[in-house]
C-alpha cells in the first residue's frame, strides 16, 4: 500500500485495514481485514491480512483504496492533516468570503493541491496546499482560510 504521506512507516502499526473499493467498482466493498504482519518495502507498506491466504486472493485486492482507522495512525505534527479531514471543509478568503468546499486533495511532486468545488457558478479551482496561500486549517470547525494569488478566482 502506498501512503499518501509518502512515508509508509506510520502505517505499519495498523491492526485493521478497511477496503473502500476498487476503481472499477469490483471487489469486496467496505470489508475490514485484521493485520497479521506488516513491513516496509521501498516506498510502500506491505501487509499480511487474515483471510487473504494466496496470491490469487491478494490479486483481488489490487487497486483498492485502503483506509487505516485513525486510532492506529501516529499523531500528527503541527501543520499536518489527514486528507480525509480536509475533504468537505469550507474554503473561504478573508476578502471574498466563502469560495466553496474541498472536493479532493491531489498529490503533486512538489506539494499537494486543494481541488475546491466552487459555490454558485460551479466548477473547480485548484490551489497549492502551501503556507503562502493556506493561512488557517480548522479541521474540527471544517474550515480553511486562504489568501490566494490575485486573479485566482477569475481564472476558473
């Protein structure tokens, strides 16, 4: 499993994994697996799962999205957030007010991007998830305050 953080070490203590489904929609949706063993291999975490006893059974899981229960994850450092906590947060600017809500966090080679679904006129805009533009992240309050570059909202 490839970690969204880029470092799979924090996933290794997981006791349970939940499968969210495969991109093509096939496979065991929502199934929970007990972790028997875990190790790091390159940039990925490799798990042995209870009930997955053969290469054929493991192939059925290839391409699935996998979630780790929050209690099994290491504590976050200052300025770190779980992607799942950002999805759905309201995005607002100090001057223009509410812009929309986070629809997705897209991984990039240098930094991640917030894909923000616009209120009213629809569509999405992208904003780099960097401190220059993201001023405040309040995940309990489901709110992100941004100071985007001039003309950012005019480009969509």
